[in-house]
């Protein structure tokens, strides 16, 4: 993978590097914050950036939601296999890796600890620098990289997070977020509770979207926007109450349709307000829910109304993955951000706005 934006970004990194030789650099990233155990490897060689591999294995419960203990046990079983596949496909030995990046949060504690334990061991055994990565920041930076973006309005939506952020003084500032559950959690919980899932996504289509195709009528549901923040819990409760009384597939479909449209419209409203106030001309949708085409269409239309360009993340990089951890690790490593293995603590509630991003501009 190579493009002008990547090379330009690398030049900026080189100009502020902390004694790191970027003429040849290979970073291995490990992701285990929730249901996915992923390993990604990125490389810079002679000014060319490549994502060498992006391997993962995803835990899907047979019933119910994700239980942290079951997911972590799954990671323990799958981790060696995923790591071996990644190294084999990339043609890289662990001894040849320049540094190891690990997502230390936010996420599910038992799952985070699996990846952290493996990363600490590898860094100690092979005497490699260990780089702490914030999972949310990794989602944002991979989206910026793949879309050639410098300063977008960021809309990050996933199973655990829903927030809107902008860049300010070498950090991301959150200008809007959920006050309770995330957008992804809303959709997954509803689908599970009414018997549509798991699996939550079939052939790239979320079960709520598939259900919405059965409906014809729009049903009024709670629409809760507070300033530039959102609340989805009341919407979920009301939709479930109606769904449990539904007497036909058509009626359930109308509830699915109304749930999706109400939730997405709430997000569009707060995103539009943030776009206007921040005066951005780029909009980036990232995170697992970024794969939803209906949400993409709504946000794209909103951005066009205000003369902004809309971008999303390719499906392979929308969900949790190791490549985004490796890329963000490279950014941190180039600016001297490393941690001792014995001090690489997991942080289940590690907020995006608590993390320094030294590669971002001062203004």
C-alpha cells in the first residue's frame, strides 16, 4: 500500500522522530479489546508504507451477548494460531520486528488482559519496544490513513463506543458522545432480544436492517438528543416493549425500521451540529458500525449539504483489527512513546481525549 498522503505523513513523522530509524521499520500490532483477536503487521521501507497482513479470529457466541470470560478463553485458544498465520503470511520473524504495539483499552478487561499478556511476553523475550495504543484512536488513525485525511470531523461508532471528535492541540477532543449505551450495542441488543441474532451480521447486512425490509410504517420512538450528546437506552426500551407485542413479521419490521431510522437520525443531527461549529470540510465515519450502508448514506447526504466531503473506512478495517493497532503503534513509536512491559496496564475505560497524539498539529 502506498499513496501520496502516506508518504507525506511519513515525512512529517521523520521530521520529529525520537531517534527512530524510519528507513526500515516493522511494527506488529495486537488487538484483543472485545470479540476479536487480531494481529497486524505494517512496514516502512525506503519511504514506502505497507500493511503486510491483517489477520484475525472473531468470537461469536452461540446465544446471548458477548461474555467477557468466554471471549477471553476464545482468545487464549486462537491467539497462537492468529499470530502464526500473520507472521507466516507477512514473511516476517518475531526477531525481525522493530516494535510491538498493543491495544490496552478501552475494552473488556479479561479480553484486554489476554492481548496485553502476550504482548508483554513477546516484548520481554525478544527485547522489543512495547507501544501502548488506545483502541479508539487506532480506529480513527487507520481511517485517516486509508482516506488521505488530515483534519476531519470524526464520527466513531462501534459496539462499545459512539462519539464525535475533532483534533485540537495534539489531542482528540470529544464534542459529542453517547450518555449510556453505544449505537452498536443498541442494534445488537435489540436484534438479540427479539430473536434475530446471533449472528448479528449475515452477508454484510445487520439483522436489524434485514428485519427493516419487512416493515412499511414508521413508528414514533424516543428521540433523545441532549445538546450534542445522545441517549439510546430509552429508545431501546421502547422498541423492545413494542416488539414483544408485535403480532406479525410486518409489524416487527416496522419497529426495526423505526429503531434504525430514529437512532441514525439522532447521530446525523449531532454530527451536523458539530460539523458546522467546527467548520470542517471532511467527515470520517469509522468503527464497526461504519460498515452500515444506511448510516453511510445519511451522513454522506448531510456532509454534502454543508460542502464537506464524506469518507468511510473499508470493511476490512472498519471492525476491530490488528493493522490499525500496528499503524497507530508506528505513529507513537516514531515519537518516542513506549512503555515498560511491567507497566503496560490495561485500562478498560481509557478515553480517547486522555491520550496525547504528538503527530497532530499544535492548533
